[in-house]
C-alpha cells in the first residue's frame, strides 16, 4: 500500500510494530520516524519517542528484565531503547542507542533468559546474537535461513502443570 503521509511524502508502509506495556500501547510509526505511546484506557497520545538516531522503526520488544521497550530502527540498522524503564514516557523522549549499525534491516528481536539479545536480518537471512549489553559485532546464531526472517520470539523454558519441563 502506498499513500501520502502527514508531510506530503509518498510512503509504502506505515504502522509496523505494536507493544502493550503498563497500560499503554506503543506503536512504531515508520514514516514519521517515531514510536507513539497511547494510553490504553482512553486512546490519548501520551508520548512520542523521537530523535535523530531513530529512522524507520519497524519492530518493538519489551525486555522483561529491565522494563524497557527496544526499537528496531531499520533506517540506520540500529537497535534503540527508551530511557524510561517500567513505566511509560511522557512528552517527547529521545531513545538511546543499544546497538549501532550492526543489524542490517532488522526484522525481529528477542532476549533469552540469560539476557542475550537476538536480532533477525531480512536480506542476510540470518539471526545474530549479542551479549546482554549489546556490545561487539554480534555473532551469527543461525545463517542460511530459507526465507527472510520476519519475527522471532523467545519462549522461556517453564514447567508444565505436571511438573515436567
């Protein structure tokens, strides 16, 4: 679908990732280079996560361990995080860079139980793994996928109702 955005620019995509957290809906607005935060109870706009380091947000992920949303910034191949943890931001907030330029065309993100960060790269058809602090170039975790990865999720190992893993 192609349409004109609020600034008269011709764009091919619009809303990408969505995330619910702490009574708020986070919406990745790709053509506006922003993540908008709405109050779930009313639909009112509470905050905008914007800044020069946020370009074409496409994926959103909540890290349960630190309570922060993470943003896949496709336009500059980076992963960003919101400086506000465990509650929604207010007003205009600039995100912090978590991984800078090391994930080409990010399309999915996940954290595992040990805090390692995984990012899917569409054109390379691979998943990269980073340490919990996001430092380094990232190691190839899975390569040669048969298709462009779109989403990845971590499913923690939990016991079944019968007490079996």
